[in-house]
């Protein structure tokens, strides 16, 4: 996180709150703190992963970055464009530079539009390239993502799930974006198909120098795909590190718990004594506990954790954590006890 | 990453080489599989043809008194008999088809336009727009529609236009709710978000992205709406609130209701005509529904 | 080894579809001993759930049809049992929990009511006794403040809680076999871990045998002693869990293990591409006479496409259905 | 013929039920039929236009025609036991004069004096030939001053509930819009009357319902039946008698009226042409199955003043076309001479049918008629009384004497915008005005008849209105049950039914 | 507590809705051509201009629009719906006098439709391809397609004219003593044809709806759970499925209540049923403005009350709504 020129996406203090319908007209409107003060940066050509449990705000972060959901506050820069401030036509034009791949290959393609048109549409709408060349480009993209160009005439329902996800990838690449947001791009796919898409995404990144914001709840996938990883819990980043440090030296108890919860085919991992089990489910993002949001489930929680919100501190270059109990020299609580 | 890996990932070609069926062709095939719906469509086509070709088939003024009143069907060459004023019922039925279909169609169109616009806005924009529009919808929902239509027709005097407008004004709430629900559902789907992320404007998203996907239930509903509008027109005519200058089926029943016991055909024949038309519309609606949702039919 | 509790022999299930007869399950044989956990893995649509439903006697007939085989529970053929007997078996001797905890509970009855119902049905308990049993079960599956939550409705609970309720319900009559059909797919990993621990605990305490259906090799490793790998309605490999994980013989099994990016504690900077299994599972109604995996198999030859490989023991308790192993054996 | 018997219930069905039953403040048969049972008038009429004593034991008109002396019966009581006095008579006449829509009826009355409890003297500003008729049936009821004397009588709740009347029956129960049950008044001033214990007056709006009720014996009698299918069908039942008698006082005429102030109907020839173009015989045949009587002029054929010596406008299309040609209305390429509109009075299918036939018939002489339906009464009134119409179909009652029911529709002094049946044709003819003025003051019956004969001829020639028929009102009763049906009076069922009995 | 605030909110909405209905009615009927004076004049066969002016004054019709509106709203809120021109009686009394028969008709028809419809649908759903199921489908199509008055006519021809086993019109034979069991029987006898005609449409629709929702539910996960527990078919249908299947029927019934009310206008006219429907129809023909306004207001009121009841029924049947704070 040093070389500033290299940073494509810079998100600072992003907050997205959703207003809920009031219980009655006299009641205070309650809000969902879906994303609450989140900051991160992605270097050009690298992949930042966001992991976390369901409801931790991963998708909302992605949508905020894509400007597909209203943001409550915060700053976002894409290259040298102030993304958060764009409106109307400017925003429309900026969209060429960032695209998204969705989780559900079934609902993310308009069932009434042919595959070719789905991929071509962004070019038409954003006026990219010479209209005469677009035909060729679409065919090209089809080949790039592993589809046959003659399949352009088909409708989405005539493709399998994996193929549909390939169309989604092609659509995202149509505008030649710099940033591609992938929101759980493989979690709806069969295990055997997941590998196809993951490999495809990686090879495309190499080929086009893409930058990914990669969202997943599957730690295995994140470990495979990402260069840097942010762990989210209840709308906040609790740990932020490069790939190697995060998995070899997780600092936050939640990261630790997450890692130990993943069932492993490796008997050695399974047998490790330092696995910890969490109790219960994450609390509701509406009525947030005071202090550290993880304190209610944290096996190490102390009085201070319930009172004070821990800031995200940098323990060493490229590794930050939001936990009172991690010592400044980077000893996590689970190691000490 | 090695080259061989890349080729492996790209050679994938899992498409079965089945002939590609165009969705519309598939739609037609599905529809044709429902015999009742095909029958409904036939009836509908016959009625519309009769309505359009009325002056060609029978160049007679339906108001012309051609014979003795209340001749039973078949007598003196009147296939459907004559009505209480000695007018040929067959002619009345054929010309009545024009008016009935026109009023039914126009009223249904008004219903759909109002309902769709309100439902689409409420479902797409949500928030206070939704709140306001839904309160208006609720308002129209608590007023008994026929009663309101009667008052409206009475207010603006019974003509074809007022009848059609009144029916439209009282029956759009269902369409609005349906459209709203569809828009709410669809706007959350990822392809709508995708449309925005590739630079689609609101208008484009509402009308070109969401609407085509919201159409199937609305089209099914439209078929039923025409049927309901025809029933409405019949009820208003029956209550005497119809345009006296034109012949409609409802008017035939209303005019002849006093002859129910002595000349039952004067009431039964237009009744059957209405019944068949509305039946045809519901069968068509069923057929469309099946054709739009092929999965439902498998059960 | 304990005595044989449940065995399925040569089960065939067919479905009538518009494209013809689909052999959803073809000549499937498995067995389960008391206190054992058997894992069934495979891609979507390979017949895992259908196997479970066949054991429960819940295959929808029509369009489904049990075309042959036997399902023996303590020697009693459940396929020959009448509906009355099957009702006694279900929920009492064999229980099942499902993938979707969100929709598998009836939204209009309180959870206590739904758990108690099973106990009243099979054990004829009074309403009060049944509720007491329900409470006991809720406590057993670790639901906090069970006295209070027993009166709540499904929509008031989180997914993990609902799955616990499902487990409580399934275990209310102390069944001998519990079939868990992807019980954690819809849940978060941390919750999944809790559920796995819970199931293992309960198995220890009650001796209930478990059939665990999943598509996640990690989950299998965590839970099962023995694994059955299915592909397109057939068993292609069957072995103890360590054998499968360390020495998978069938190319499909190999693929299944290696195409998933497994989490490791010692990641390297190098990230070799994942192994891919190309293509998709074929439509069951269009299976040819050969090995169903042949079209996707990198080693397939003419024989594979023409002839179905028989199941063969390659090791003690390790059966594989693949011409490749035949060839190796011959070689 | 059997002897009248005491007791029994008469079930009278009718298409509508009025909102109240006080004939002093409203005309109309729904009020009148029950109203004349509840309230007694001073006089009653036989079927030959001869006035008879009723609440008045006797009466006399002074020679100059300027005063009428009425002597009441001694024993007459209201339903609450109060004796009926000349005070009540004076109060009633004043109330009617102030509130009743028929202004001409008591217009000449200057005051009513009451020399004693049983004598009332009505003073007139001019001779008034219709005064006796105005004292009969529903026109001249006597209402109790002690009940209606206070406040605005139109808003008095006792017009419909807890009625204290003077007639042979008292109100037992009124369910608005459903039925009225009237019970014998034991202290009625005619001894031994009425015969009936109860009259149930039940609303039946549907023609079919009425047919079935009468056929199955569930109802005994109905009045003002004019639907042809009802008449045709019920005529076939042996136990039912259909009679057109009893409607001469009402004098209902059906006509097509023009707005003579509007082009092209300001031209007499156009109006006459339409007169010739309407096939009146066919209309009567089709609309009334031949039950209706042809109307030829402004006076009902049942009236003593009726004269048939008028232009009958026999159906003649050539003549009609010739008249239109003469008026300069030539057909265009489609054969259309002019477009116009036709309103018709709402209520009852007959009017709509009639308008449709008219439309079809006028098409034959090149007049393109657009029908304008009014959904309710008042939009029709608004249009017609507002003089915003071309032609209209409606029905007008003569109400016994021409002075009451006929003059109002032709007098040029009576053109009042906004008020229905007040010469809404805007017909202005000095000669007609003059002859009506004279006839209204003439007491000699023969001279009056001659004057009205002239008047009829003149009006028909001018054709502000095309007369089609007298409404074919029929009373239908069950002849096996009903004795002395109420047809022995020019007022028919709007006369007291104290004579009616159940066999 | 939460329940109470929800109820309070519903009441507030209901009140505002009613207020809107009042204003709407007034504006609408203010626009009707002609006024009371003409109506009275028309009814009584003519009136002088002075008399008409006098009538206008006495009914406050000479006041400017907003004064009339405010007066009207104020009066309605005090329970005074004005007074009928025609009946010369308070509209409220007229309506209350007619409300009983209408509610009897509408509620009986509705309950019949809901209960019989659900039952039919549930039976049909168990054999989706059985004869009864097809019969329900056909019945639903017929019920939906036949104009309600026409159905009524056919029933009249059959039961009244040919078989002569049903009375034709009215609520009961007049003059019979009310309140006795004989009278109740008589009312039931009179009620039969109107109820059957009116409910035919809805009965058909609800059986179809119940059939569809039952079929949906029988394929749902929680029914599979119930089977896996070892429950018998009857328990599954009548305990686990029925309660869920009724929910959409009630939803639709709630939404359609105003339609049933409308249908009653036609049916009441055909059978001379002494309810609000006939009163409304006749009042429109008479141009009796206060009565029409009163009826519109009152029917909206009844519909709103009914919707509140539906809501309540919902909350009893469906805990998801009962225990949620929105909706
Ligand atoms: N439009 C919205 N209105 C209200 N709340 C919302 C909305 N969208 C998301 N939320 C809430 O915000 C929180 C974060 O949701 P989000 O979808 O970002 O989570 P996620 O991490 O993507 O979870 P998942 O793994 O389930 O996709 C959740 O509690 C969710 O219920
Ligand atoms: N009603 C049915 N009609 C026809 N085919 C069916 C029916 N139900 C299931 N099948 C087929 O049976 C096969 C096996 O289904 P099953 O549900 O057992 O798969 P599964 O292995 O559990 O898959 P998943 O991982 O998706 O749950 C599938 O190919 C499916 O298409
Ligand atoms: Mg998400
Ligand atoms: Mg499954």
C-alpha cells in the first residue's frame, strides 16, 4: 500500500446505511449498517478479496463501488476520478471503466436478450469503438471466454450455468474496464465447474491486466484468487493483509475462527488443536452491539472489547487488524492463551 | 500459467448440438399443446372476424325492425329469432360483437395503461413514490367498482366512451398491484443491475429491460382484463347504463330482460355470446400462462 | 465392525420425462452399519437426494418409479412395506434433514409444536409430554433459552437455528438412521462447523448412523468414515474416507478433489491452475451404454464409450467402477 | 256476484315505492296510490266524471263560481282519534296551494274561511272549472293540522312514518323501498268500511317478478301496468283480469316534443314532416302489443274534452320528404338531410325502445338521430327543462282537468327555464293562448268542450309535439280473489279502496 | 404492544382513506348535472322556479363549493350523512335499514365461496389430473365467464319458473312475523338463489386458487419434512397444508371484497333484495345525491372494515405477519 500511482481503486471511510420501513409513524426510523466505515485500496493489476459471513456487507461494498447503491458517506477514487461525486452522464461514462460479474448466472442475464446482444449492449450504450467493429469484438470476446461465436444467437436459458457465467464475464469485459468487481462469481456453480471459471478469470487478468475486487465467502477460493484480502464482519473490515500473512499468521480471532471452521480434506489441518469454534450467529446489523462488533461471539472478549470500538491498526506493512487484544508486535490472543 | 492449461479451459464445448428453437416458436408450440386455449383462440378469432366484417357479412342496420317481434330462433329465416322490437337477433349479435369487443378492448387498454404506469413507477422507484401511488391504489380499491362505474357513467351520461373510461378507471388496481410486484421483483435481479452498470438510463431500464420481462403475467392478465371489461359492460348495460345508439350484447340482455320468461332466447343468446367470449379470453389467458411458464405445465 | 443396519441393493429409480425415461438411479448398492457415518458425494443432479428419498419411501410416484432393488432395514425390505409401515419407519427409525432450513419448516406452526408432533405421532406421548420432549431436544441441539424459543415460529430464527430445529425434530424419536441431505450448504462456515460438531456429538451419544450427503470433499473428510462417490445415478467409487482422499482411483473422483481450491495454512506464492473437469453432467435420459463419465474423461477410449465398467475392488473396502483400473490391474 | 265480505289482505304490487305518502306536497302515483288510502279527500269521483260526497257530506258552488261551500261529515276522525274539522280543511288547502307542484290547481283560491267546525268556504278569485276535481283523490287530501302544522312540511318525518291520516286505512309498517303495510281504520267515517283488514303494498321492480307473482297468486293486484309482454302474457291467465279502466283522470299521454326555439324545429314544416314520418300504428303495435290507444292531440282520449277532429298525421313518408324539401333541408350524398339528437325520459325500457324505433324511422326520411340517454331523471330534466335539447320523448299527465294538466305545457306565459313540463317546447302561439284562457274561465261544459276542440285542432296543426299514444295503463287483478276492484272511478287505484274486498 | 401500534396505524390509514372517500364522493357528485331541486321538481311533476330556489336554499345548495364541502365533511364525521331527497329521511337510517340484508347476502356468499371453494380446491389438488380436478377447472372457467345476472336469470328460470321451489324476490314474505324460527327459515329460503348466483363466480375462482396454492404447497419443502416425519396424508393435508393454502384465498377474498359488494348491486336488483345495492341503483336513477354519496361512503367503510378483519384473520393464520412489525 505504498506506491500511490499504482493504486486503481481507493475507498476511504465508506458507509452505506439502509433505512428500514418504520414500525409506526412515530417510531424512529431504524437503519441497517450494511457497510460501516470501510477503507481499502487495490493496486492496478492485482486482486483484492473480501471474505466474510453472509450479511457482513460484501455485496453492499461491491454495489457501492459500482455506484449501484446509494452511498451514505465516504470517498471513492478510481484512478484519478472522484467516483463518489459523479452523477448523471458523467457517472454513466465512468461506468465503462468498471464492470461487475454477478453471483447468480441465472438472474444476471436478461432472459429476453440473445447472448450476442448481451455482450454487445455495453458497447452500444457507452459508444465504445466503431459500431462496425463491434460485431468482430463480440465474436472475439466469445472466443476469449471459451464460447463459440456462433452461440451468440442463443438465448441465456439455452446455456448451462457455467456457460452463462462465461457470458457474464464477456459482458463485463466488453467495455474494456480497468476494474472488475466479482461478487461470488462461482458460489452458485457446481464444484467441477468452479475451477473452469476461476481459471478463466485468472488467465483473463493476466491477458488484460485487469484489477479485481473479488468477493467470496469461500476461504479456499479467496486464497487461490487474491493478492490481498480483507475480512469483513458486520459491515466492518476486521483484518486486512496480503495473502500469505493472512493465512499463515491470522491475527484477528474472527479470522482465526473462520479458518478453523472450514472443513478440510487435509487430516493434518483437521487435527490441529488450536481450532476454535464460535457460538451462535452474527448479531443483527440493525441493533449493533457497542464496542467491538465481534465481542458477543469472541471467545477472548474482555470488558474493554464491549466498551470501545477497536480501530483498524497496522501491525506491520500490509497487515492491519481491528482488535484490542492483538499486541502491537503482532501476537494474536489465540496464540497467547 | 501454461498454454496447455489455457487451451484446456477454452476448448470446453458442452453445448449439446440440439437444433436451436427460437423462444417464440417454443412459445407457440407450448400454446398449441393446450387444446382448450387453441379452442379459445379460435372462438376469439371468429368473434373478432365477425366484428370486423359485420358490414360485409350482413349489410343490415341492426336497429332496423325487420319482422314480427319475438319470433323464436329459426322462424321466418331468422336464425336467432327476433327481439322485442322485431329486429333480427343474428344481426344484433354480429353488430353487437363490434361494440362489445370495442368497449371491452378499449376498457382493457385503459385499465392496462393506468395500471401498468402506476405499478411500474411504484415498483421501480419505491420509497415515497410507491407510498403515494399505493395509497391511491388502495383508495380505488375500497370503492366498489361497479358502483363507482355506475356513478361515473351517470355523471357523464352513457356513451361508449364514458362506459369504456369508467370501466378502465375502476378496474386498474389489480393490474397496478401485479405490475408493481413484478417490477419490485425484477428490479432486484442482477440483470437489471447489470443494465445500469453498463450505462442504461432509468427510462431504458423501465421500458426496455424490466417491462419485457414483466410482460408475461401482464399479458395473461390482459386477456382476462378484456373478459372482465366485457362483463362490466354487460352489467352496466343490464342496469340500463349503456349507449342507446349502438348495439351491444349487454344492451341486448338489458333490453330484453323483461321477456325472459316468454322469449328466453332474446336473453340467452346474447348471454351465450358474452359467456363464450369471456370464456375464450380466459382460455387464452390460461394458454398464454402455460406458454410463458412451460415448467408449470409439466406438473 | 458393528452389525449391518441398513443396506440398499441394486436400487433402480426411473423418472418419466418428456424426453423419455431417465434412469435417475441405476443399480445402486450401499450399506450402513450402526454408529457409522457414510458420505455420499457427487455433482448436482447425480441422484444423491433421490437415493435418500428412496430410502425414506418418498420418491414422488408418478413421475418416478422404483424399477428394482431392495432396501433392507434390519433385514426388512422397505420397498415391500406398505404405506402404514413406512409411516412408522419415517421419523422414527429413519429420519431425514434437508438442505434448505429456510423452507423446510412449516411457517405457521411454532417449532415446539412441530417437534412435539413427531413424538406424539410415533410414541403416543401426551401433549405435555411431547412438549417436554421437544424442549429436551432443543436443549440437546444447543439452542440457547430453549424454554422461550420453543414457542417461536421458524421465521423468527436464523438459518443455523432452524437447521438445529430440524435436527432436533429428526432426532426426537431417537432414530437409528439419520439422513442429512446437504444440511449445511445454505449456512455460513462458522455455523456449518457448529452443525458438524453437533451431529458428531449426537452420533457419539445416541449411536445413530448417519448418511451424509454433500458435494464438498472437505465436509466429507470432516464427517464421514466411508464415502460413496456418485456420478449420473451410479456409484463410481466407494472407499474409506482416507483412501478416497489420499488415493482416489476414478478420474472423476480425482477431479472432484483437485478442482477445488482447498484452503491451506501454508500457502505458497505459486498458484498452479486448478484441475478442470470439462463439460457438464449429461442428461440422464440421454445416457449411452458406456461409462457415463467418458465424454468428460481425459483417459477415455473406445471401450469406455461403448461399455459400462463394472465395480471392482481395488483394495479392501475400496471399489471403483472404471476401465482404467481394469487396465492397470491387467497390466 | 258475491256479497262483499269483511276481512282479508290485499297484496298490491307496484314497480316503485315512494319515499313518502303525503299527496298534499307531491304528485305522482307512487305517492297517490297509498296516499289516497291513508288520507281522505273531500270528494270522490265515479267512472263517469261525476263528483260524489266523501269526506264532504255535501258541497255547493256559488252561482258566480267564486266560492265553494263544503260541509264535512260529523263523525269523521283522524287515525289518532282527533275529529276532522274545517280548520284541517283550510290548512290542507293552504298547504297544497303552497307546496303542491300543480300550481294551477288551487291558484285561484284566495282564502278558506271556517264559519264553524264542519263548514269550510273556499274563496276564488275567478271561476275555476277544475275546483271539484282538485278536491278529489290524491289532489285534495285532508291532512291533520295538529301533525303537519308546524315547521317545513316537506321535511316532516311523519310524511313517511307514524302517519296520522284521515282515510280508510292507517299505516302499520313502512319499510322504505320494500313494502308498506296498511291496516283497516276501525273508526273510518263510512260505516262498515273498509272491507279489507290489510293492504300490503309491495315493491316489485322487475317485470318478470311481477308476472310470476300475479300468475302464482302471490299478488292480487297491480296497476299502471303497460309493458306489452306483461299484458300479453297475463291476459292469458284465466284468474287475472286486465282492464284499462280507471285512468281517465290521470290522462297519461306519450309524445315526441320539439324544442321549437331551435333550428330546424322552429319551422313548423319540419315538425309536421316528422309527424308524418313516424309510423304511430306500428309503434303502438310493437311497443304496446296493441294495448295502447292512439293519442291524437293534447287531451287524453278518455277525457270529456277530447276531440278527434284534428290532423292525424297518418304515416306518409312522401309527404314528410316533401315537407322537408320545402323547408330547404335537402339530402346530402349519403341521403342525410340533417343531424339531430333525441333525448328520452329515463326509467322504463319502453322509452329506450321507443327512441330506437324513432331513430330507425327518421333515418328513412334522411334525419340522422343520435340518441342521448340520461342515466337519471334529473339529468334529463336538466337537459329538457334547461331547453338544451332538440327532441325528447316523454310522458305527460292531463291530471283530470285541462286547466291542471294541459295548459301548462302550451301556454307561452309558462315558458320557464329549469322547470320541467312548463312548456319546455317553448311553444308560442297567441291564438292558442287566447283560447286556453277562455276555456279556463268557462263554466259551461259544452262551451268549454267547444273551446278545447278548437284548441286541440290548433295545437296539432302547429305540431310543437307529435302525439303518439295514451299510455296503455292497465289494472290487473286476480278475479278469483278481488271483489269490487278499484276501477269504478276515473281515479282508478288512486281512489280509496274502501269498497274492495276479498272473495 | 407492537401489535397495538400496528393496529393503531391501520386504523389511522383507514380513517384517512375514509376521509379521502368523503371528499372524492363530494367532488364527484358535485359535478353531476342538475341538482336536488330539479329532482324534487321532476318527482312531483313540476315545480315553480320560486319553489326550486327555495328548495336549493333550504338544502344549502346556494353556498359556494368549499363551504358545501366542509359542511359535508364535518357532518359526515359526526355521523350525519345528510338526508335523502327522495325518502325525506336521514340517509344514515336508510342505509342502516338496508345494510343488514346486504351484509347477510354478501357475507353468506363470501363465506360460502371461501369455505366451499377452499374445500373443493383442496380435494381437487390431491388428484391434479382426476375427474374432480378437471370439474373444478371447468367450473371455475364457467363461473368466471358467465355474467352474474345471466346466471341469476338461468337459476330463476329453473328454480322459480319451472320447478317452482324457490321464491322469486324479497327478503321474506311480508306480514310474516319477524324473529320467529319460521321467519328465519323463510329468509334462508329467499336467500338461497341470490347467494348461489352471487357466490358462483367467487366459489369457482377460489376453488381454482385453492387448488393451485395447494398443489404448490404439496410440493414444498415443509410438506416433504412432514412426510419424512411419518405423518399420514390426512394430517399433512388438513394440518400442514390447508392452513397455508387458505392464506392466498383470504388475500384474494380481501382484495375482492369490493367486487363482491359490486356484484350485490346487480344481484339485489334482479332479486329485488332490499339491500344497499337496490338502494344505490335506484338512487342513481333518481339522482338522489345524498343517498348515493352515503352509499359510496358506507360501502368504502364496509370494505375497509372487512379489510381490517382480513388482516386480523391473516394475523391469526400466519405468524409471519402476526409477529412482524411491518405490513
Ligand atoms: N436494499 C437493502 N435494504 C435493506 N437492507 C439491506 C439491503 N441490501 C442489503 N441489506 C442488508 O445489509 C446487510 C449486508 O448485506 P450484503 O448483501 O452486503 O451482505 P453479503 O455480505 O453480501 O452477504 P451474502 O454472503 O449473503 O451475500 C445485510 O444485513 C442485508 O440484510
Ligand atoms: N420429478 C422429477 N422428474 C424428472 N426428473 C427428476 C425429478 N426429480 C428429480 N429428477 C432428476 O433426478 C436426478 C437426481 O436428482 P437428485 O435431486 O437426486 O440430485 P442431487 O444429486 O441431490 O443434486 P443436488 O446436488 O442438486 O441436490 C436429477 O437429474 C433430476 O433431474
Ligand atoms: Mg452477497
Ligand atoms: Mg439434492
